C-alpha cells in the first residue's frame, strides 16, 4: 500500500482546522534533513456538526516518518 493511499480517510488536526483527508500527494519540493521522513500535501474535508455553515475544504502538509526498510 502506498503512503498516500494509507493517509486517505484518516483524521488530521492542523492550525487550519481539522477533518478527514480526502486526497494526499507527495511533495518533492520540500527538503527534509531527516532520513525516511516524507512530506505530503493533503486535501482535508472539515467535519461538520450540522449547525451553521459548512467550511470549505483546505490543504495542509503532513509529514510522515517511515521505519524499517
């Protein structure tokens, strides 16, 4: 399974809000000094409690550390 596929459907909290990851795409434009750490741009659908206005989708960057081979 690809990491991007594993991220889809997961709950994420960021400074922009919180919600469920709809789509994840690897970001090669970000340099990370640590080994086995990758950045993913994620489209997030905010959770809506049914009151007020539903917030629009937003993008956030998620860092993933991979252990093992």
